[in-house]
C-alpha cells in the first residue's frame, strides 16, 4: 500500500479482504478529526450545548413515558 497524494488528500488503497469493522472504525476516527479540525467551538460552548441537550432529552423522555402511563409524576 503506497499512499498517493491527490491535491489536498492522500489516497490509500485498502484490499477488500482487510476492510472490516476495525478499518471502518479507523476511517470514522479520521472523519471525526477532519470535522473537529474545522470547528471553532470552545470547550465552554460544547459543555453548554451538552447540558442543554441533556435537559431537553430529559424533558422529552419524561413526556414520552408520561404519555404511556409509565411515569406518575
């Protein structure tokens, strides 16, 4: 496997027999790094967003369970 540079990318050919779950995980990590490298979000922004998402998810789950009679509160 010899990497080949094409414009701003590096192309690596992977034999099909080596392409498995582990390889997909590695490619997912590379994609994650690509996305994160473009982010301008700070740690504080991420913490605030996660707190908001957790609160909203809690409200939605409570409503969901209440509708089905699984929560009495």
